[in-house]
């Protein structure tokens, strides 16, 4: 019954050098991702002409990806619109395979099989998902309807967006950096963020093993010595929280030492309705964000 | 050469009396079936996954208590250096701690110093694709062996002193989607395990292996085959791929010689089409004869489940006078009290937000609403797919007589994603999304009075957690949160007495042990096993 295929690692006490070597290999393997080791991307989708593959890919997509990218791949709160003709991380079949298999490090886009919740996909299944994405992709991105140059002026000028948001290293800090927003969020989502900011709050810090990201909740506090601050929550646990106030000062608090602590899901971002930002100007601002995201 | 040998020999000879003296105080007798039954007599040890056969996760140690918990400090830490969820509950036997880690690591440590005595890691095939992380929840021990299940669905016996593989039994072909993640349960001279794989269209089972040889004594299929009672609760051939895995450790009642196991979802988990019927014995509590694997009775929590409401929560045995009960806070949001002599429900009360059921049958069993089924466009149901609780252990404290459970308040939008069955491929038939409400999900540790099912107190977590609960005779309960805190609460009131920031979300159930008369509490977090004690 002892299986030769699965030898136990050498006893560390008896053979330290071998153990060390084996352990190093394990770590390497892990770093490369054991799942992915067997999946070598080929250049072309072997199922590209097969409509059945797109159908199978759709159910894979619903089960594994729709959670972030939305049911029709048109983007959700957590992941970008994948029906766009131009993909930020590369457009070829091989690029898509790589993105889906390896994820996008440093973002919420997970490595295949590494979600800690679901099941990983086989190479075949990844190609099916790619067939599905191709089947819903728009042939060409409608050239952004708005005027990006004018959008930039509004962003930095009359609308005051840049007082709270950074783009490419310039601007305020109280709202999320918007340099990648045009690429990682759907247009609908961006429009909603402006017209009704409190409907869905932007996500802030995500910790490696934590299921839910911190959101940009609004917070008001009064310290024991009577100082009052208002701002956004940077992070929070049961006992402490970390915030940035509207003057961009970071404060670190223990909750039980405060006189009062009040959180709200009313966004600190003003509502931009038709009066403060016409549909036309809104289109221009969105065009600007998309243009920045495409860079 | 010769002199070196002489020197060592001399030193050994000189040290022998000292060594013996040292050993006398904590003689390492082997773990016998009787010791497992009498685990209450040795509270310094933690001899099985849930601490005792009743599944109470209660430590009778009281040196750390409500009056001094605020002084707890870290004592040592052991790092696996592995990524992913670290779910183990270690065992401690006479000063040696036995734990498992991600990717089927196993280790034995000096429980006083945290220094490893041996380490093991299984060489896993590259094509294993276990659902939900490359996790393992711990080992079982008997005689000179420790036992663990593997991600490629083997059961291993390791030599407790060296970590050498003594036997390696293949439970089933992992390529069909099976894996083993639970800590085995030893009863008499048998090692009991159940399988994971409810996401693949497996046919679940519970196995018993001879501890000495690894030979399989019996197998109980959690889905009855043709001709067996319950088989007709499946449509057509759906029983062959109907899931019903058994992936949490069971409990054992000596008085009736019964072992209690719980089962998971029918497959595909979120699509009932094609498997009409109750789908026995998915989402059930099973009472088995441990010698033969014969079913004595069953109780099904969620009939024809379409929301992944696995019943894989440790079935906790509690006696109240002459009532012999099983308590279970189920993933479906109800707290069930069941007579464990016959499987009759005493009552079921929600302990978290529930929308899938709004009525009960004549015996008080909650039944699903017709309109709670997942749809193609999506249907919002509470609890969500991760459940009102999950595999993380609850605890029962015989002193406060309260049941402590981690509750998750999360609703999801359940949508179907019809998927053909293919061996070894994901087979959920579903997609689900966190609901799009403005309100964020939360969690809580809830203390429930098992007499009424009513909430006694709760400790709110900022977000849902996957930490289990330990209760101790020191009047404490320990739990962790997704924000990385490991917390001691007063068992009677839920008041926080102490916490420590471990640096990663907690995905494990804590335990306690003692060495040299000093009590420790241990919890696995991130890639680190932490132990805490008094200064």
C-alpha cells in the first residue's frame, strides 16, 4: 500500500541537506503555482471556431468569473468590462490565457484555482472561457463618445474632482486613485459613482486572506479631549481603526478611547447631478477616465 | 573516529539517568482507545480534533481564566511558510504537538518550545484540483501512529516519533474530484474518514481503516445504491454523481456505540433540475455503527438543497438530565436540537437571518419556500452560499451550558449555470454573487441557550469570519476574526478580555493544552501556529 509515487520527504534529522533541498523545491513549486505548472499556454485557442465551446465557457464564466465581471462579462463592482475589444493586459489568445491562468498580481484578479473558494479550471476550460469572452466581445470599441480633453479640464477645474482624487501621481488623496479606473470599471459603474456615489462605495484596502475589502466609508469621531475629525476609513477591525480626514491627515485610533465614533455609508463624494455636471460634461469626464485607463 | 564514538557513548551513558529522571514526570504512554474515551481525565492533552468524542471543543483547564486572561502573551510560533488557508487544530499528547499544514504538510513539535521534531510533506500530483484551498484540518492519533487524510484522497499513517509513512491507503481516485481535508476520527482500532468533493459530482462516503494495517474495514456510501432505502430520493442516475461528501470530523457516543457524521450538499449544488427528490443522505446527520458502518438512523436538515447548505458542522453531543442530544447550528441558518437516541427533532430555531424557509412541517423541520430556488437571472437568498456558519467548530461549555457558534450574516444572489457532468470537472451548476445591498456583510460569535434556542449574547465581528470557537473551564471562549484578531471573551457575558493581532484572517478552530502545569492556547493563522500563555 505504500505508494512509491508519493514518497515521504526525508526525515530532516537524518538528512538535513536533502530536506533543505526538497523544501526549497517545494517552495519554488508553490511560488510557480502547483496548479498552473501543467498548463502551458499555446498561442491559439484550439476551440476558436467551435460554438459549443463558447456555450460551455459561458457556464464556466458564470460559475468562476461573473462574481466580479458581471453575468454578461460587462463588468461588475469588482472587475472590468471584458466585452471591450481592447484588453489592457493584452489582447491575443495567449495573453488572455496568461491573464486568466496567472491572474493580475497586485489586483483582485485571482490566479486560476487560487481563490480559496472555488475549483480551478483545466486548460481546456480556460480556452472555453476565452471562446465565451470572444463571443460577447464588441468588434471595436466605440471611439469614446465624449471629449477627453474637455473632460480633463472639468476634472481638474470646475468639478473639483482632482481635489479628492489622484490621477497619475497628481491630485488629492481622500478618494481612490482613479488612474486605472477607466480600465478596471465599466462605464455604467463610473456613471453611477458620480450620479449616486453612496449607492456602492469604492473598495479600499484588500488584505491577502481577507474575504471582503475595506470600503470608503465616511467616519466622524470625537476624541477624549474633544477634537473632532471627519474623513474616510482606511481600515478597521473590532478594536481599532485608521482614517484619513478631509485635510488628508492620517489618524490611528483605538475605538474605546474615543468619546464618539460614527460611521456612515453616505459617501464623502458630492452627488454630481444634472445641475452640477450635465450629461455632456459627464460623458467628457468618463472619456477622460477611459483615456487615462487605456494608457 | 574511535575516540569520537567513545565520547558520544560516554556522554550518552552519563546522561542516561538524567534523561530518565526528566521522562519520569511525563511518561509518554501510548494513546489507547481507552485513553481516547477518557480524554476528560487528561485535560493537559488534546487527543482528537474536537478535544473529546462529544465534539464540545471544551478544555477543562482553568489556569487561564477571566481574572488573568488580560495578561496573555505569545509563547512561541511555528511557521509552515506556506500560502493559503491554515485550518489545522493540532493535537497535543504528553508534550508533543502534532499539526498539519497547507499542501499536506504535517509536523510534530516540542509543545513547550515550538521546535520541530519531524516534518513531513506529501508529494502531491500536479493535477489535483481540490475545491476551496489546499487545506487540511488535522490528525488523529492511536498507539505509535498519527493519521491524516490527503488532498489526493489517500489516508496515511505516520510514525508518531519520526513522521515515517507506516501505511498509505488509497481511499479513491482523486482524478474524479475527491479529496480528504478533515481530521480523521479514531474509534477503537479503526480510523474513520469522510471525503470532500461536493463541487465535482462525486458519490460521497465515510470509510473506516484498521489503524494497524490501513486495510479498509467498511465503507458507507452517503448516497444509497439501487435497492437500498432512500435510493428513490434521486432522479434517474443522478445518485451516481450526487455529491453528499462528508468533510468534517464526526463524534462518538460510547453509551450506544454510535458515531455521528454529517454530510454536505447534493451535486450540482445550486441546480435542483435533474435530481428531483429529497436527495438522501445529502445535508444530513447520520448515526452509524462504528464497527460495521451500518446506518442506524438519519436526519436530513435541507431536503433537495439548492443553496449549498452543507450540514458539515461538528454534531455536538450534550446531555441534559436524561435527554441525550445532538446540537447543530447548521449552515442553513437554523439551530437544531435532535434526540441522538433516535434522530427525532426536538426543535429548530433560526440563529441568523433566514429567507429560504418560512414554514415547518408537522414535526417542526424547516422546509424550503418554492420561490427560494436559484434562477438564471439570480435570486437573493439568506444565508448566502458560504452559509450562516460553516465548517469552523462551535463549542459547548458545560459550565455556562451555552453553545457558542460563529455566525455569518451574508445573503447572496443565487443563479444557475447549467453545466454538463464530466468526471473530475467542476460541477456546481451555479453562480452566486454577494448581494448588491448597501449594507456590508457582518459576522458574530453567538452564545445560544440550547434549552430554548434563544440568543444569550453576541460578539459582533466587523466582517464574516471563518474562525471556530474554543471554550474553557476558565470561563472563557476564544475565537478569531477576519481582521486577524485572536480574542478571549468572558463565556458568561461575551465581554472581551484580551486580543492579539495575528496579522491574517483566522481560518481555524483553536485548542488548549498544558505542559509542566502551564496552560497554553493555540491557534493556526496565516502560515503560523501561535501559542499563548500567561507570562
